C-alpha cells in the first residue's frame, strides 16, 4: 500500500505538470481520494462526479475544482466518459474494474477513440494482462482489440503511451466459424 500511495502522489504531480484534468468519482476516500488531493496539491484541476446516493456514504470531496452530483451510476459513467480524454484504472475492486471494462468495450465498439490503460502498481494488473493475452491466443479477443488496453508500471510511462496512442482499426469482430 505504501508503494501505491507514492505512485499516486507521483501520478498526481505528473497530471498537474502535464496540465491534464483528473476526472473521477468524486470521493474523498480511497486511492482516488489520495490521487485527487495529490493533483490539487500540485496545482492541477480535478473534477468529481458522484451519484446522490453515494454523496454521503462515500464522503464527497468538497475541495475539488468541480463536483457534479448526479442521479445515478449510469449518469456518472456517461458524464465521466464525456469529460475525459482517456481512462486509467488504478488498483481497485469491482467498481474500478467494471467502469474501466465498460469504457474499453465502448472503444472496441468504436464509440470513442480515447486511450484506456491500467497503472500496474506492484504487478496488480499482471493477471488481467495475462488473461487478455490468453483470450487472444484462444481467439476470443482480436489482437487489434487487445492493443486497446495500455499498461505501464509508472504514471509517466503510461501517460507517454497515451500521448502516442492511435486507436486501432479492426475490420472484423471475429472470424466466421467453418462449422459448428
């Protein structure tokens, strides 16, 4: 956990240095709360988006550049996607993974061409990356779609990948099976 906190402080400073606005779920707790504070302390801009039902439960961060309170998680995700120029998953659990998989799926469908990446602090996302590579080898994910999820162990390396990201053009979803 100490290495994750140090990485978050570095990532927050890196976002502020690059003048990248941090858009996130609007909480004042957890790793994202730490990241939001690091961005703000480095002079950056942070926009939070939190559903009404979670505003008190998750302790909304009232010191942000902007805080949007929305009616539902669906509205939260839609506004986050609209305001963001790219998506990074930090180590986390179901909400982080679910939200990130959704925007990655939207990229696969061609709904956006924004970069999606994971910050692989301490190898946290190593198993996910291995699973996706396995899914490619088994024919369930096209190699071009696999390249849509970027991964790096440092904030600056991941942001460098974002700077040079070009969404792949994949002409087919899957190969048509010869026989069933």
